[in-house]
C-alpha cells in the first residue's frame, strides 16, 4: 500500500487549496468566478517544469509490483506522486526519505502495480514558501508478466553467497527503522535481497550500526560488494565499514566514496559468518542498500 502520511508542509498547502476558502476575503469578483478559479486565486501554482530539467520516467519495475520515480528538483520541495489506472488516480506515494520536509532528491516508490497495465500519474510538490508545482497528467505502462518473470529469474540466478536464495540467513542487526522485522521494509533482509528498490535502515544507530549474515556453509570468500543507503539531508551515508568473520578476524576499514552505487573490495578468507560494522558514517538512520559476497563454498562441508 502506498504511504498515506503527508508532511505538515504539504498538508498545509492542500488544506489551504482545498478547504480554507472561508477565511479569504470575498469580493464581488470572487463571487462571479467559477468555484475552481475562486479556490486558487491568490496562490502561486506553477508547472513542475520550472524546477526540473529531466524527463519524468518511472523505472526499476520489480516482480513484487513496485517501481520508482527518481526526481531531482532545482529547489527543495515536499514531493508526492498520485497515480492510478484512470485519470482519477486513487493511489499516492511519498518520498522514501525519512527526513521529511522539503528536499531536492526524491525517489517515491509506486506499489501494488499490475503487470501490462497503463497507469496515469502526476507529480506535485510544494516549497517552503507555499508555491505549488504540478506536472501534466502523464502515463506509463508496466512490463508484461513474462518480462517480469524474466526479471525475477535474473534476480534469482544469483551468485551472491549472502543471498537468502543461496541459503544465507540474517543472524542479527543493531536495529531496524520502525522496529521492522528481517523481511519487512527497512528490515535487515533488505540489504541482501538484490533489489535496488529496498534497503536496510537502522533506527538512528549512526556509527554503531551493524548487520550480520550467516552463509549456508563455510566458503572461500574472494570479494565483497556493498552500497550505502543515504538520505537527502546528507545523513545515513556510510563512509567506512569493517567485516568481521566467525573466527574473529576483522578486515578493513574499507572506504565507500559515495552512496550512488555498489563498490567492490577483494578479500581472501574462509568463513561462514560475516558481520558488517558501519564504523564511520554521517549519522542518523544508517544502513545498506545491498551486500554481495562472492566466492565458493568449501567442498565437503
């Protein structure tokens, strides 16, 4: 289900545009206008093209019925996307950013999408001055069931030893945002599911965040890849992390240049359990988008 909570700022704008006209001065000119014209009189409503310079594209369609709409705005806004199978919409998605308020980098997640279906959507945002930005009503079509099945098969054909598809299990984590379970949104399992639309987030653990995974059996590990999560206010970014094995041997710290992509690091160790400690971060709800462990299981184990 799309997130229904709306930031106070956006709620303020909506209330004033939709329900507070009784407090406005009423003139003869206002009385002769259509209800819609009277409602919006005196408010600054602009096309969203004023603050974006890229095409609005829904991407990252996943077999679980989700997709994302990356948006970068020239001014900070509180951003929402309304969407549905008709121009009346029916669903609303907010940013996944936990910071709330206005910001410039947005990634709302659309959920419960049906395969091979045309959807209507509109992007809207409000800035700190109350200016409301609206896009035109646009459309996108979800991939067919066959295409989504191919995507699911590609996700399932993993050589990530830390994937649950390879028998790995989460041993523990420092915490999860909102008390999420391992397999819930923001749960520790989201760091090992191979999905770009999900991430594990701690509940404000900062430099004390950690997650531990047990492989199906001991393995000769030769490489790891990892991507930090981030928030638009600059928090939640991991700068350096360490890896500790079940024998107590610690590797690192390894440095992550940024949170925009996966980064790889070579290892040479035999282990079954790996603990990832986020030892230098920008604080807040630190966590990981994805963790990949490469190697070979030890024969005979």
